[in-house]
């Protein structure tokens, strides 16, 4: 590893360490916002690990997230809580592997539609099972507070960043970037495109399931409609795009301003929230097509070229 | 414009009028969080929001709440939770810490109320739920001692309907063939799961049974199959869109049954507005005492203040929850929530839905379970201990 790698690792660790101090302020509002930012940050970053290099837009986040919440909801009476998020991760990973094998040969819009349908399909399966068993509402009653959930999410964030950092430097990461540029070329180079894609698709699947399992104690009452809400998939994509998917730190740069913007809009215009958010999406796509990462790079490049001419 | 600004202006205007009599005290900040968008917005704009508007308007018109001898106006801050539990939690936290709300009202629906329970409990606000129906009242009130339940349990709501039909059958008014369908979603599944064994235990024969996914558009095959089974009674544990859809299909198929029951939204004024005379004799979940002068007066005020009628199930309970808060604050003369909570537990309250007295599980044990459209009004026909039930009538065609 180079000195620069070490510097980045230390910087990342310090920033996460600072973020972990938030609950010490005792400001419940900041912590509630922090949980949302941490949740979307983890989801968007892990989403970008796969969708960033490959350009496969996945709308399956809600499917894996929902599976995770139901792992906690159905397991909380049988297993200790600490066993559930890892279990959710394993189940989410296996599911992503199966889905990946079945669908990653689909390209472009077919893949997008399939992943969108996946959340709905799993939701219908869960509902069907509940209906067949005359199920009573799923309750997750624990002693976990917002602080615990926040710290757990930060822990997952640290793992996701490490994984992303490692993948970016591995043969797998390199292979995926080639696949993203031109899949045909990649296969002619001898890259097993299917295996590479499936291997990386498992990461966001497992992470989203873990996050779902950790959020379940916050919702307490788990319903298919809230666990599998398609809004979640879209929000994750929009946030990641706002930040930019070309860099590991890109998505979080999108998540923070987006969550704060969402907050400002819902506070100031409670009756027009959705309308104004829609307008913001349009503006973001129009003004920042490559996200904040693209903007920074443009500014950086301009500064460099200025230096060169002086 | 911010809703809050509009309300502030209204508060300021009434304060100026009122300043002649006394120096205006700080308003009481009342926080309200419920769906204005998302899946449950359709229900909350009928049942939840209009009552807050009505109550705040009435309180301010009479000069505010009397808190320990000081008259204080109420200022309502509203947030849309988009039917998303994470937003509900965040908005409640925001009301408590950024807006310094003196009171925060319970949110809307079973799921959102339960999601809000830990934060409401931590903040110490009484959470008087009027739109949460659950069989977990005991567990929830043990874990969240300041959570109260007005609407009843899903078991009692389902069994109420079974009992009404069992009595009609025992009198020889209907036969024992039942067609039962349910929407495959939380509340619909719970109700059906309770009703099926109850129907069988009561000696009914379930001749047709099916479920359909939430959001099913085409209900015609279900109604055709139900009709083919030649039932004496049709029961649907349904949600608002399918309550309307199934009724429409029953009219098209001219389903000939003596009892036609649909669940949520049958008690909405819109039901009779849409189906007119065909609604006559339809049974549904909920009910009110239409003979009660208090309720009729409330319904008239509701319509005058908000331009729409209350629904005949949870609307009155929502208003009752506000009356309970108001009476507790005025009687105990404080906004100290620990005192208010103790007051709610120790006393009974006169409301538009009658006397409400919470039991040791913070549960209101007396509520309406079944109502029926009779003469253009949705009247309560069965309850767990409310006065004023009328006798059920037979469904007689769709004209």
C-alpha cells in the first residue's frame, strides 16, 4: 500500500470516528436525522459499488431491505438480536446470488424492470404466506434506542467502505470497470463476466438486508407495504446519482445534502412536499448530470488547467 | 406558504381581538404528524386532519385552553409523514426538539402509531390512539405506559360481525351459507383469521373463500365466483378501494344476499354518496350512536367547520381523543405531561362518542364493532358495551 492509501484510510477512520460522536450531543433530532443519513449512506454506497462501475441500474434495494426487516421480525422471538443482522446478510447475499445468476445476463432496461419487480414479487410472497397462516401483525419489541441503531449502521458503513476500497484495488474491481465500459471487450479479454457481476451484486444485496434487519427495531410494527416500499429503491438511486458513483465517497456526498434538503422541504411545505421534491429531482438531473463528484472534478480540472497556463 | 404561518396569522388575529380583555399568553404548541401523501393519505384526510382543524378552531374561538387560570390559544404545527414510519419518527422528534411542542398528538393508523410509540414514550407525551386496531394492547401498554387505545381490538371487530349474523340466523332471518373474502394485507388478514374459526364455531358453512392482493383492480371474478356459490351472506374483510370495488361488482352481478358486509371505508360518508340508495342495508366495520345528541351536534359542527361529514367509525374517536387531552389539561391546570398522563389513567371522560374510561391496559373497552346503512345514515348495530344500537335489517337488493 502506498502512503496515499494509508492517508485515505486514516482520514476515513477519523471521519467515521467523528460521526460516531453524534449521539453524545444528546440532541434527539440530530440523532434521528443521523440514523436516516447513515441508513441511506450505507445503502447508496453499497449500491454504487455494483451499479457504479457496471452501469447496471438496480432497483432491488427495497427487496433486500424488506427481506432483512422480515428476518428480524420473524426471528426476534427465537434468536438473540445480535444474530439477526448477520443472518439477514447471509440470506440477502444468497438471494442476490440467485437473482444475479438469473438476471445479470439481461442488459439495460430489462435488468432495471426485473429488479423493480423483484421487490413486489417478494412482497407478494410474504403476504401470501401471512395470508395462508392467518398471520397477526409482526412486532419487533426490543430495548434498542436510536443511538444503538445509529452506531450499528456506522459499523456497517465502515465495513462497506473497507470492502469498496478493497474491491477497487482488486482484479474483480478492475474487471467490473472493463465490463462497464464494454462487456464484449471484457469477455474477449477472458473475463468471466457473469461470475464477476454476480460476485459483486451479492454485496449490495447482503448490505441492504443487514440494514433492513437493523432498522426493524425502529419501525417495531413490520408491514409488507413499509418493508418493501419501492420509494426506498428510487431514493437510494437518486441520492447516489446526486453524489456521483465514480468515487467511493461519492454517494455520501449526495446523501447528506439530499436528506437535509428533504428535511427543509418537509418542514416548510408540509402540503406540497412530494411536488417540490419532484422539482428538485429535475433540477438536480439537469444541473448536475454527473453528481457532485463530476462537479468537483470539473472544478479541479479547471483549476489545474489554469495553473498550467500561468 | 407554511401552514404554520397561516395558523400564526390566525392566532395573531384572534389574539388582537382578545387583547382587549386580557394580555395574551403564549400559545400552546400542538404538534400533529400524519399522512398527507402516500398510501394512507386517503383515510387520514377523512378521519384525522379535519378533526384537528375543527378542534383547534373551536378552542381558539372560545379563547383558548384554561391552563391553571390562564387562557392560552392553541397553535397547530402540521407535518406530512408520507405514510413512512421513519418520517413519522423524525417529525415527532422535530416537533419536540425544534418546535418545542407542548403536546404532540398521536399519529394515524396502526402501523404508524406503533412506530411512533418509543419516541412518544421517551418524550413522555400521552399517545391517545384513535385509529390503531390491534390485538397487542396488553403488550404495547406494558412497554409504552402512556399509549392509550380507543378503537378496539381486531378480534372484537371481527367477532362482532360474526355475532350479528349468528343472531340473525338463529332468528331464522338468514341461512348459514357464507361467502368470505379478504384483502391480503395486515388488517384484512387479521380479521379473516379471527372470523373464519368463529363462523365455523357458530355453525356457519363457508361456501366460498378467497383472498386478493392489496390494490387488485379487477374484482369481477371474485364476485362472479361468490355469486355462483349461492351464499346467504357475503363478508369482505376489505380496505377502502376494494370496499368500493366489491360493492360496485355486487351491484353489477346483482348479488342476491340477505347480508352484505364490507370492512374499512363502509362507514365513510363517501360510501353512501357514491352508491346512494343501493347502500341501504350494507353492513360495515365501525358504527356510531346516531341517536346521541352529542354525536349529531359534533357531526354538524364537523361539517360546518371543514366542509365534510365525519366518518361513522374513527372520526368521532379522533375527536374524542382531543377532548380527553383538553379535559385533562384544563382539569389538572398544567402542561406537565406526567401529571396529564396520571389524570388520563385516573379519570373518565365525557366525549362525543359517550363516556370513555380506560382500563388497566389503557384500553377503551367499549366501542362499536358493526354498523349498517339505514335510511341514509350509518348506524351502530353492535358494540362492546355502547348504548344506542339499532336492530339490523336485511339487505334487500341493489335498487
